[in-house]
C-alpha cells in the first residue's frame, strides 16, 4: 500500500496505480504509473509517497504523460536520494569534517547541518556506541558519509517513514542500528531450495604502489599487499607470476593537524586495493528467506558443487507493486561502491 500526501506531508489517500517502482538505494528514485483516467489533481510536485512502516517512498519532482499508452508517470527522489544530494563539507579553515559522539547524536547533528530537520529527524534513543574523531572524506555525500561511519562500528543506517496522528505531517526517521550477519545462522545452499549465483575471481590485483606528494626520487611511496587471509598489509605475500601490481596516484596528499600525509595515502590506498583485489560475488532470492533484511545486513550461501562460500551485505531494496501484487527485490553488494575522489 502506497499513500500520497500533500507538499506539507499531510496524508491524502492511498494511490491506485498500474505499477509502482521504488528503488531505495541505487538509482534512488521512484516511478508511479497511472492510467490517464485515474490521474487526479492532488498529485503535485513536492507531494510525498510512502509505504507505511518502511523506508520506501520519496518526494514527487516530475511527471511524464504518454498519450499513446494513456498513462501518466509520476517521478521522484527516494529518502536516501535526499541524503545523496547533501554534501558534508569541511568547516572553514579545516581540511576535513571531523566528528565525535554517540551515533544517533551524530546523525541528528549532520541532518541539522544539511538543513533537513523537519522532513528528516534523527532518532532520539541512544545506541550506547560512540565514535571519536571520525574523519569524513572531503565533500562526501551525507549518505556515503553515514554509511562509512556506521559500517566502521558494525552498524547500518535505517530509515523509516513515521506517520503522525491527527493528520499531522509525517517525517523520515534516521537511526543507527546494528548490522545483522544472517550468514552466521542462515546458510543458503542447494538444500535450501532457494536459487542463487556465486561467482569468484582470484589473482586480481594484490600489490598496490601508492604514490603521494613530491617529485621523482623524492616522491612519497607506500607499498600495500594483499595477505593470504585477504587482509591488507605492508609485507609482500605473492611473488613472481602470482604478483599482480597496479599504481594508485594521490599527488595532492599533505600533512594536516589531524593526520600525516603518509597516513592519508595509506588509508586511500587500502580503500582502492579493497575494490580491485580478489572477490566473490553472490546473488540470491533473499525474499524467500522469509525475514526482514535491511540494507547493510549480511546474508550468506554455500555451493556444495565447487565448495565456494560467500557472504554479502544487502546493497539495495526495490519495492514493486503491479496489478495489486507487491514484491520486494533485494540486491546484494557486488563490486565495492565508488569511493569519493575529491581529496
């Protein structure tokens, strides 16, 4: 069930559409397709749509009329899409935005900085978990910044559209919740009768030469190596034909009050190497697990034929409603999401 509101967030009615498609965390947009005969003038720009008790929804920002098909398609940005269009900027005179505090308190502060309080509200409950001097990438988006901050302490971001009583405008609650690793308790295999795909690639890049500031022989160089257990260190593990090398170029790195240039170069190099090293990809029909899995939670599978095992976070959830039938599609992490490139 998808509910329509006016631009102030006051509920109007349930939407009757031939198809509704809400992509929460990839394209971060939605489309609601209605027959021309069913279109009503209460569907306006900045009106909201939402699925009660979920994060599925967003704000209307456009429409397309197709007379040949007799349809009107209403379009908009999802709530994560709003967070993606806000930037965490370094304070004046500083190289980086650095923050400390309890997770939900930090979320409330960042939402306030972004001017989103009202439409969005950070949870007022305490997680009991704090970060100290967390440094955001320069000019990262609010969505990516929160994802990285929370992942570092084993948490994920949960968004829920909250309905108010008495016709008061609703709002999007943002809170930090522990990321659940379902792969530790639920393992999908050939025995589970759930289809899945597991793909692995070995002997990808395992040595990254990181080049920092300086010229020629005076240029800063850090060598990073993939270890036998998949971690990243400074001791070479693969040699000869097994060594696969690439170069990471970060010429603008420099010392700051908070961090040395070498430390920044190492951190950036580790992020890059984690994207291009050996990988195992997995795809499965998560909906058939029969559990409410959130974006950032982890699921796992085992292929008895090849012996390959994999566990992957949920990257995206897509809500589809068509001809009265509702389905939620889950997308697992494949390649690592592109990191920020502004240094």
